[in-house]
C-alpha cells in the first residue's frame, strides 16, 4: 500500500540536527521511501521548560506498512536512537520524537492510534513545516487544506526556519 504519509520529527537534546538526520536515515531503512521533506524549524518547547529549543521537521513518505505497523516502527526507531520515555505525565525534553501525523486520508480512533494526529491544527511546529511541503493536502476530518489550517492556527509561538 503506497501513498502519502506525513511524519513529524523533533529533537531538543544534544545535536538536534544530527538526531533528525539519523531519524530520516532510519525511516528510509525501516519504514519507507522519503518523498519530500520540509526545512528544519527552531521552536520553543510547548507545555514545558527546557534548556534547548526544538528542531522540527515534517517528512512525507510512502510505505507498505499499515498505520499501526508504521506507528510501532516509529516507536522502535525512537528506541534505537536512544529515546527514553518517562513514566511521569506531561512533556519533557527528548533527543528524538517521531509523530505519525497523517496516514493518507484515513481516520482512525483506537486506544494506541489516533489519525489524523489530534494536535496538528494547534501546533505551529507541525503546521508550518507541513504547509511548506503539503499546503494543498486536505485534513480528512476538518475538510480544510493545510494552508487554511495554518491561517486559522491560534498558536503564536515563535518559529524560525533554519534551512
């Protein structure tokens, strides 16, 4: 099953650009072919204090993996790259974070998988890089383009395109 799938990448520990590069390499090896990738953006942490800002990016891939298998692959990539998940509630710093944002136009509401990712319309660190590579993609629940969602996004957090 091939087609457009969007994944958000983030890192705010250590060599952030290197972590994103490693994640893209692992995505290619384990998940599928990268069709397109956004610039890297620097953003402040959302919902917690941290010493370093995040580097964020969105990639579009094609994959033969189904949505749940892909999610499990993303979690395995995070683990291989050294991510340690905390048992504490809330957000914290991390060397790598991979979020399945959209799997084609599928809508899934299961205990371990919600698609499209519910945070997409509310997070500039996702919507800005997504709009860069897929501004005409239609959100399957909101029935708006990513560009329209970006225009409506109330998140006024500072964001800076790095490259």
